[in-house]
């Protein structure tokens, strides 16, 4: 069944923001049966302080920043005060973690307050991460150390500015308290905004318990809230699987085009709306290597850079398994419907990735051999230890004729002859197009960022915050908000790490 008439009517009555409650939350997920979540209250913290309020995002959400940056707003972002319109819950879900089934995970340190409707009419979840224990915390304290809070804020906002679908960060606060990890660290809370916090693992939670009613309720909720147009399809559940598959394929291609490695692509970290979610051991590559892997716990490279398409498809297969009883009464017909829907992944990935590669090397027209030419450059970059972001950015400045000014670009390759050989082929291909150098260079600069969030800069910003110096954090946020600009005053933030700054292992920070 879909949402009941009473549930739909309750959801339709949108609360209005007030001086006492500037959010005016809707709480549709909390209207689902109680086995979908646990009702919780955020933990109180001693001495919260704003580290950042995302004013542009607040406006995008239809919220008044002046009401959020008050002490009352701070107390909400810290978890000390729950707005009247909120119905705080921790969502239940399960997941395959590194291929191993874990029957219950859930929001162990996150509290969903509710939803707000943004300026274009999309409902967006607002969630506190690091807000204390929930029934899903297992042996954890439910808190967040400040470093992963800073990293997720920077990472998600950097991704959004690159134009890649992602969760966002509305605020980060320090708590004035310490959390115990490998050592004692300062604590923080991040407010995460997502189109949805429903995951592949949410469907698995019910399917693996044999709770087909729960799977159907969840699927109907997702259709009602996120994909209402699909309800008119001949088979809405097959259409849902196909659309989630298509969006995920498109998303992974966008990650690959900017050199992003998620690091922990478990099924509980796969959004049902095709957004990047759960920034843990993530990284943007410095030197390109197809098998780059930064997660300290991913010893076998399951989620390495070049494994991300395969792992995304594997996760979608687990999603398809949960929907099989809804796809058809006959099991064989259900399997065929699943295969047909999952077949949308490769075309979606290839279309985005191939078009993106052509754009990155400045090709406006589509000719045979273009993708191979781009892949040849990537292979040479891997062999020559060339920086991913800088190679494409400096290529954006190169001219169609070899004018001897490729020095800074050639210097990125240990053996510049490897680049020279490729560049000769590239310039021959450019000669087949009518665009001027200036037109092509402008187009290339619009898709090849000068700035990505390099991990050593995250550490530098964090160390500055601990020392009471926010200059690096402020500068990072400034350039990451406009990653395709030049920002000569912050040219250092475009540079790869020195040898002593290289970050080889990253952690979830939980």
C-alpha cells in the first residue's frame, strides 16, 4: 500500500517557519511504521560554538539565515534544542560492508529532525551527525570528532560546487567537549542536508527479515516522495529500479571525471536518489593512478578508483534483490524485469563518462577514437605520476599549435616525451574542429577545475581551527565554492602535496 490518506493529508499540511521555530519541519518519514526508525533525542553538549553556517545553502532551503545564526539556532545545530516542528528519529537500515552482510546498522550517531521544502519545491532532509547515542550505536558513543565534521563539510560543499549530486552541509559546530577515539579529540556536530537518507541498505533491512510489507511501504514512500512520475509507469517498481540504476551510473561517472574516490561504497552508503552520501575515507586524487585507494581499512582495494563502477553495479544488484517480489508475481519474470532495469547502468555511465572525457580534452564534436585518445592520456598520466587535476587544468591553457609554451604541463610528467607524443595526436585531432583556441580553452576551463579538495589541505585547515586560526578554512571554502576560477591569491591551494604532506591513508573518523 502507499501512504494512507491520513498520512498524506498530514504530510501535505506544511508547517510554516516561526520566530521560535525557523525551520517549519515536515516529518513524513516519522509517519511510517515505528519499525522503520527509533525515536531519539539529540544529546546535550556543554559549550557549542559555530564553526560555520552555510548561509547560501540556508537561503536555497528557504530558511532565514538571520534566524539561524542566533544562539537559538546554534542550540538546534548542537542538538541542545529540538524545534517544535521536528520529530527526531534515527533511521533503521542494514547493509553489505565490504561484501559482508551486516543485518542491522542504522543511524548510530545521526538524528533526522525532519524535512524542509527548498525554493524549487524539493523536500530536503535535515539531519544532525554526531548528536549522541541511538539504539543503533552498538558500542559507540554516537559523537563525532571535529576532524570528520570539517572534512565532510568541506568535501560535500566542494562536490556541490563541481556540479556533482551530493548531500550538503548546513552548519558545523564545536561542542566544547572531547571524544575518545585513538586519543582524546575535540568534538563537533555537522548538520547534513540530503534529498533523501534512504539507502539501498534501508531496503535490505526489511527484505532480509522477510518483511515484504516493509519493503513495499518503503518503495511506495520513495515513489511518492522522490519519483511521483514513475507511479504512472506500467510497472512502477521496475521503473524505480531502473531510475535509481540510471542515476547511480551517471553519478559514478561524474566522480571519475573529477578524480574522486568515495572509499566506502557499502550498500548502506548508496543513496536511493543518486546523491553522493557519507563522506568518510574519501579523497580527490593527487597523482593519477587507476587503482588509487586511500581507505585505511580497504586492504584489498575493493573500492579503489577504477573499481567504483563495478561496485556500484554490485550494490544495485543487491537493491534489485530486495524488489524482486514487487516486480512480478512469477519469480522468473521478476528476475527478467530486474535484469532489464539493471541494464540501464552501463549506458548511463558510458554516456556521461565518454562525453565528459571528450569535454576534458577540449573536443566539441564526437568522432571515432576520441575516447581512446582521452584514455591514452590517462594511461600516460598513470605511468608518469602526473597530477590528475593539474594535468587537465593546464591542458585547458594549451594552444592548438605547438608554440613551445607547454612547459608547466610537460613538467607534470616524469618523462615529458610521454606527453609530447600524446600532444601531437591531440593537436592533430583539434585541427579537425572549427573552434578557436579561446573558445575551446574557455569550454575546457568550465569542466576542468583548478581546485579540488586535496586531503593535505583538510589537515592544514583543521590544524588551523585547533589553533584558533580560520584563515586556511576560509580560503579553502572560498576557492572550493568557485573551483573553476583561477584565484591567484590562493594559488597554493591548487598545488599537490609536497612529499612530507602526502596523505596515503584516510579514515572514516567514526
